[in-house]
């Protein structure tokens, strides 16, 4: 239950959410954002580069047919499915920081060991283990950032996190283009690189603070207040202000520890079902492009530096995310998701049917630009519409659905449409765009620039 008291308060005791919302911009927010970003960047190396790495694995082990297109991404996404459920729940029961002490270590070790394996099946198994490690990364970072950044600007902060993180996409594509002719080391060097990144992130994140909103939600008021005292002193020192702005509203975080089944409690059920449907179908829109774009370019233009072209295409993610920083808090979140899903479908269709290498790269770039805007809106929306007591559990649950649906939808494309049938793939994508748009129009709540306590209520 949400209590909003419009009477002026002399005491700051227990008003954890109000104290977070009044914080002015400072280096505290920058450092917090960078620590969140580091893990997203490491995950994005595999998340957005698995298609290119798969091509190297297939060439090394002589994989052919559907197996050469489908094997590695399927194992990685199954791992993320498991990790989303496990770490999403762990973050609600043990705390946000607790997950950060384990997940990137598991990812890093999994990828490093995978790089030493001599059979593709063993490579896939350790990639699956790495996927488990970072399975909770998206829902946790989205939720943790939502709880700490102010309501007016949390979308822009999350977009900034993903802007930095997505620079991993053109980098890993470029690395795979350099190692493509390295024989034994062709796919191993990229795996070792991303594994080392995961270990480095694991070390960096030991400095993260626990979420004050989570502490308050679990009745740990002394810890929450002590955490806020430390944060406020840090912000005052960094900004040079002796006093912080007044607390405008008393946004009391209710003490209510959840059970897993509470994601279907009366006040959450509609949101959970809506996002579960949305997440199942949206994954095909985004990953239908991410997984198949490098191979589509390679098949159509085998002598035109295909992985280099894919690197240019994937740089559209970076440019799109930079653009998104300036608009994500100005457009109602659900309408932003729909807008960029449709635009991604439009430019993706041109990418699928156009002829000429330069034109394909241009329309591929524009498709990536639109799809990353779509992704940024989606990630912020998924975290902020759930109440704090079940935020990472619910976000992890619906995110896990997107991971298993990615496996299902990619398999559907491979078996029934054809991995090299670009027009057929994007015709299927249009069906998915229509479904997710209708779900949001009918069931999606508004959320932009609102306190998360108000959205949940």
C-alpha cells in the first residue's frame, strides 16, 4: 500500500524514497551508473555477438545446416532463462548487491573455460553456464537503477547505461572479424576476452551499495537510513551544498516481504501477465535481427567484408542509444516502445529486400538504430511498473520468458522460414510487432516521470 502525505514533514526518518527522489545530480549517480554499466557491457559482448561467434565455432568444428546457425545461441539463451529466474528472485530475497557478488564471476569463468574446450558440445555447455551468470543482469540492473535514480530522469540514466553497454556490439563483431582466420584461436580469443571482462566487472562491483528502497521494503529501516545518510553526505560533499532540497512528498515504502507467487498477487497479476505476453513476442523482433543479420550479409555478399559490414550495422545500436537518452523521459514509455517497434519493422523490411551491399548496410544500421531505442524503452518500462517487493522477481520472471521464447522463435525461423530467407524473417517480425503493440495499447500502464511507488499503486 502507498502512503503519500502532502503535509510538510520536519523529519526525514523512514522517508527513504522521498530522500532518494530529492537528490541533485552528482558524481554519486555517475559512479553508480558506471558500476551498473560495466556488467551490461560484459554481457552485451555475448548477447549481441553470439551470432558472429557461432559462425567461427561452426567453421572450427565443421557444423553444417541448422546446427551451424542455432547451436550456440540456444545454449546461451537457455542459460539466461535459468539465470533470470534464479538471480531475479535472489535479488528480492537477499538484496540487489548480493547478486552482484556472484553473477559476473560465473559468467567470466564460464566463458574462459568454454574457450579451452575441444568439442563444440562442451563449448556450448560452458556458454550455458556463463549465460546463467548474466541471466539476471538485465532485470537486476533495470530494477536497481530504477530504485536509485530519480523519477524525472531515470529513463535517461538507464539509456546512458545501455548506450555505453552497446558499444560492446561493434567491438565484438570487429574482434571476430580479426580472428576469423586464426584457426584454433578463431572463436577462443573472443570468448577469453569477454570472460576476462566479466571477471574485471566482478571485482569492480564490490564497491556497490545496497538499494535503500529494498532495505526499507524489508523492514531494515536502520540500515536504510544509515545508507541514505552516507549517500546524502557524499552528495553534499560532491555538490558543495550544505543542505539538500526539501522532501516534497512522503513516499513511504511499505514493509512487505514477498513470496515468489506474489508476482500473481491481485495488485500485480495484470502487469505480470501483460509483460509475460509482451516479452514472449518482443524477443523475436530484436533477436531475429541480431542473430541473423551477420549471416544474411555474409550469404548475400560473401566477398564484401561481411563481418566488417555487420560491425557498421551494429554501430546503429550505439547511435540509437545516444539518441534515446534525449527522448526517453519525454515520450510516454509504452508509446515509445510501440513507435520504435514499428519503425524497426519498416527499416528491417527494406534491409531484407534491398539489393546492393552499401544499401543493405545503411538500412541495417537504421534497423539497429530503431531496435535499440525500442530496447531502451522496454527495459526501463519492465522495471518501473512492478512494485519494489517483487520488482526483480517479476522482472526476472518475464525476462526469462523472453530468453526461452528467443530460443523457440529462432528455432521456428530456422525450421519453417529458413535462416537465409530475409523477406520471410521480416514478414514474421511484422506479426510480432502487431502483437506486442496491441498488448501494450490494451493493457500497458503509463509510467514516464512518475515515482515507482505511484506506478505500482
